[in-house]
């Protein structure tokens, strides 16, 4: 199985400051169709996960533009340009290129 | 709007089985595969398997082979996940999540989760 490694595990951030989460895969996530199936999810406390980003950099409808995804191959990043209080939660990357789909271990974003 | 509504919390004894439902609405049920994902208390997300609501075909994570069964009822737009031989380590929140057409094995809409507690 493809191993997804996220860092850091915990990310204390000051309100209004940027935040960056790294996700690395044990194999390239480029599929034979040319797409890279790397997703980012946000899970707020007590809620279900919510998809933020799909195929590396595409924001879902309703996701604030302060969230952005980038990367290629095996290295990916989720950035929050200015953290707001509602961004507190755990963020997961997930790959859908290889069978079976696998998740990173999560990064907990909290306010300093 | 697209919605996945799951059944309520369950408490089971070790060795028993549990069957969780996920009722879809707001879209064509048979056009989208459905995942099941679980999350143990304080832990991350773990993929369990996937079902094609159209034909009923399934594929399960190796870890759950032999213990999990996913089925669907097209007349009620509902998918089911049954887990047998429950043990304490199966205590978790179980989610269904829809696969969007443009995202291979992605998950665009999630159910609210069903808490399953396994305790003697």
C-alpha cells in the first residue's frame, strides 16, 4: 500500500498568520491518465471530514480561497494563507491513484 | 442537495455483528460508488472498502476481508456495511463517503458518521 506521511503532527498558528502542511507519498501519485489523485480533507472537532482540495490543487465549492494545494509526484502541500478560528481541526491528505486508497496520519491545526 | 444520512449509534458485545446504513438523496444513487471509512477514538481515517451501487460489486481492504460485507438496496437508495466478529478494537465512528465521477477513488460527500461501541 502507498504510505502517506504528513508533517507536522501538530501545528500551532497565530490567527491571521499562514500555515503549511506537508504530505509525502511512498510512490508517485501520477496516474496513467496524467492526473494526480491527491486530496485534502478538513475535520473540525466533532464533525465528519470535508473535502477541501482534489487532484492536488482544485478547491471544492464553498472552500475559502485562503486554502490552496500544490505539489507533484510524491510531495504535496496544503497552505492556509491567513488562519482563522474556524480552521481549527485535523487535516488529512489522501491518495486515490493507487489501490487501495490511503490516508495520511493527520495534522492538527490549533490556535496559539 | 446531496446528502448521506447514516443510521444511529450502536452498542454491541464482542463477537456480535453490526449493520450500518447510509441513505443517499439528491443525486442518482446508482451512478456513484460509495466508500466506507472508519475512525477509532482519537485516531486517523481508515479505508474499509467500496461498493458499486449499480451492480453491487464490492472490494474490501485486506484487513477486513472475511469480516465485512457491503450491500445496497436500490429501491431505497441505501448502502449497508455489516461487520462481524466484533472486538473492542472495532469501536469507532463509521462513515460512508461518495466517490465523485472525476476523482477516481476520491470522497466528495460524507455521511454524519455512526458510532459503534463494542463492549462487554
